[in-house]
C-alpha cells in the first residue's frame, strides 16, 4: 500500500497536534466539515476499494513511481553524489496530483459533489481541476490576483479543464488570500463541498492527511535508493518548503531514521533582513494561521505580515505544523534561498542536466551552495515541479 499508515514518532496525537503545533482552531460554522473528515479519513484510507483505486491511479494516471535520477554532472560539480526525485515528471508536472487524487477519492466516499481549492503557483489548482475533470465534479479554484497574472499558463489549463478560477483581490493578492477565500466558501457550503487543501497546513486532519498522501514520494525513494546504491538511507534529503507538502512527503519515511539529515529550504525573497521575504522560520514566531497553531510571520500585534517571494508557490506567511515541530525539536534543519540564488540554481540545473525546474524546486537546489558535501555522501533532492509555468520569469530574468 503506497500510503503506508505506520505509526511514527512524529505523527499527530489524538488531538491533531505535532508537539505544541497543529490542532483545529476553527469557528463553530466549520465544525461539521472538520468533524466529518476527522472521524472518517483514516477509516476511508484503509478501505480496500480506496487503496485499490488510489494505487491504480498512481501507477496508470500519475505515472508513478517517478524516477530517481542520478544527476551526474551536478554531482561532479559538487564533488558528491546527488539524486533527483523527479516529481516534475508526474502528470500535470508536480507532486500535487498525489494529494488531489487521494482527496478526490475521499470526497467521493463522503458523497461530495463540489470541490474547491486554493492555489499559488497554480500547480495545486491544476491538479485539482485535473482530478475533477477525471471524476466529473464541479471545481472552483481561488487564486490571488497577482498569481493569476504571473502563472497565466496554469490558469489557462485550469479553465480548459472546466474549472472556475476566481481571482482574489484582498491582501497582497497571493496564496494566503486565496486560502482565506476558499475557507469562507467551505463554511458557506458544508453539505455538498469538499475543500482540497494543497499543503500540510490548515486544521487537523489536513496536515496529517496530505502528508500521508504525499508519503508515496519517500516510500519510492527508499526502494529506489536500495536498488541503486544498496541502502535505503541517504545522507540527507532536501526539499523546498512553503506550506511544506513536497517536503513532508520526501521526509515522511525517514523521520524515524535520525541518521538521515532532513533539510527544508524556504524562500528568502530579497533577504531575511528585509521585509520582502517568505522565510517563515527565519523571521516568524508561534501563532495561529488558517486554523492551526504553527509558526508564522506576524507583527507585534499578532497581525499576519505579507510575505514575498518570486516563487508563487512559496509566497506564504506560515509553515505546516509538522515542519514547525520538526524545526522546534531539531529533527529537521531549515535553510533559505533568495530569489537571485534560486534563479542561479535554475540555470545551473538547466545547463548541466537539461532539466528546467520550477522556481519552487530550485530553492532546494540553491541550498547545495550552503551545506558541506562530502565525496562519499548521497543527497536526494525532491524536484517538486517543472519550470513550464515559470518560463516568462526565466525569459525576463535571463534575457533570452
């Protein structure tokens, strides 16, 4: 079973907390929605019919297992062994489809006929629109108006798939604001609507549920590493972190292996010493964001401050409660990369390996400059998405 439900040290407790982070800090109007999910999600995920359809779609629709690619020229540059987990080769071009397929099957089991989602870079919105087309369900995607402009190719794909894309003009018109609007919609339509949250954020059980669906990434990595290197365990796993779903999936099956270093990479934007950043763990503090206690960017009055990143998918003022817990306990280390460092990493991978990564994924690549790599070590980077959606940014920056 791909979404292995094994118990691990860092799983949520019965209240939905990872240590001091998590929970469901929800208004009364949302209790019906959340309680139904909380009491049914594990039961449904364990049903034989669910597991069978999920596994079949992972294989025949998504194209899993995604390859584990040895980046030979990149390895030569850094004098170490670097593998890329190629989530960019999934159908729709990112890891997001792993979660949307799981949640759409769950929504159908719950009798829901309408699906809503939030999206930043457009990859989660695209994945949601894709599975709604597959299953014939109505789909509404909320997207910050700024992101609608900078992620135009994905917006057009969503509309072609039959989704209604609603631009959000509040706040700084990015992912946080899209999430706010999606939650308001869900509160107003509890009977027929399921909200597919795209990351390991929001009220319990979403962080745990999304992490379990994305855990297919590290489950495959272990098998593939054993085949290629003779050991399931690398020296380290790196992944970009906004809310943190691809990182949660890449870390999941290594959490109870302390010998494996886990490194998340946030978006520093113009720098953590400026106000133009999305590096939550570098500048944030504990609080409540989108119905979960976590670490977020906020001012002295507890008001959420606006994040900034060139990457729409990492332009979020918080982090999932699992990552907040991993950070607080020291189980994972969190670095950050600026826009400029990230763009340099994009060009490096493109010209060394012939792979154009998404801006989000390139943050993890940029971290290679910030860690000490030894010749006999194996590092795995989760390449969470491909760069098609970011081509205009690349063309403008590099002047092609």
